[in-house]
C-alpha cells in the first residue's frame, strides 16, 4: 500500500552522485466505462468513486475509455487498453460481456473484470456481481413495515421473477403476513405499470427495474399531490437507477438498496496490486468465477431515508441478518 521509491546511484567520472527517482508504477489499470462515462449518476460514477479511493492508496497508472455502446466500439475500446499494456482491465456493465468473452481467449495473460455481470466463462475474467435478492428481501420487509393500505408492490423487468419470489415477497411475508405483495413485470411503460399498482392499492413501491426509474417516481409524486393522508413511497436501487429528488419530493423516497460498486472496484485493484484476482466459483458448471457481493462485508447496504422507517431500524437490522443468508 506504500508508494515505492528508490535512490539511483550514478557514477560520473570520479564522482558518486545519488539522485532520488521514483520508480514507474508496476501496475497499469484500464477502465472501460459504459455509455455516457462519468457523470451518469449510475455505475460509471460509482466505479469512478472506487477508482479515486484506490488512487489515494496505491501507485498505479490509470487509462480510461468510454464506449458509444455499439459492439464494434466496445471491442475497439478494450483493445486500445490492451495495446497500452493495461492489466487488469475493468469493464463497467453487462454490455461488455460478449466483447470480453472473445478477447479473454485471444489474450489469456490479461486479467479482465466485468461489473454487474456473471455470464463470461473464462478464468481470466473476474465477474463482479451483487446479491440482488438480499436487497429485494430488505425492500419487501421494509415496505410491509410502513404500509398503511396492506398492499405493497414491486415493479420489475421480465427476467427478475426470482428476485420477486425469493427476495421481495419473502421479505414482505417475513415482515407482516397479512400484507399483500403485488408484482408487475414491465417491458414497456413504467408509468403505466406504476399507475396500475397504485390503483390496486399499493402504497409502497419497490422499483427493481434496470436503468432510470424517474418515470416511476414522477407517478408517485403526482399521486401524492392528489392524495390526502399518508404518503405513497418509493424504495429504489442505487446505482442501477437514478432519479431527481428535490426538497419537496425527497419525503416520497423511503429507502434505497445500495450496491457498493465503489467498494468492488477498489477491491479488484487492491488484489491486482497484490498480483491476485477474485476466483470464487459463481457457476461451476458454466465456468464463471469472480465475487458476489452481499450484505456480509458491506457489499450491499440499505439506506433508510424516512423517519418512519428509521424508527424501525432495529427490526430491519434483524431482517438483514436473515437476508444475508440468501445466496443470490
């Protein structure tokens, strides 16, 4: 963790001159940001935070590129980092999976890492993923705790059925057996889905969708403006989603499930400094290795934002102890 330096002795004629010089960093880290790069208020920014922390602790060169999102450009960006002798190369987002699957074979001596994806089968690719089900369990538990209507909802994408069954609904029933969980799988309009679950009586919504959930939050804010009594609230996931919260609307954001992407990036670099890499078995049959971050070790956190939930923090902490036993 210390920056290494040395004194270089140079003999000039009869004189011995000792001149301080800093060794060039042994490590060169390459980072391939997803579309938009820094400033996206999502995975790119969270990754950058981890990089900045690592730069304060370790001595390494950093090369960063940003993709326009096309497969051709993704490959071009990764190859540019390989050409610059970067090792490891960290790719931000599942969009790089196909590129790494091909390049990992072509460059077996380069260690790659991919954030938020576990589909690349190669020993030299570290897949960094998060135990989303643990976060969904806490979201369900907390939603049920503060629900006044006795109905809570999860809005999800079609590929997240297990997240609902093993996470959100399990958390709801562990919290209050009489609270009814509703799920809406969406591949189209998030606004319509939000309206439908609110019309069905849900007063707390967990947004598990990929990308921005600003549509969901706008519907919740609009419904609260027309409603008397207790607020309808949102539980979101960071940094998967981003929303604009003002002083007037922040009371409708009850809590956030936080994936510590910054911690994961820092850990990957720390291991690289030690000439190591994560090789936990994520899927032995498929040959996928890396690290799954969960509640244990602080890889997933639950940030409470409402006073009502804050008063129930002891119960939520107990629920977290149950949630961390869920493997995925």
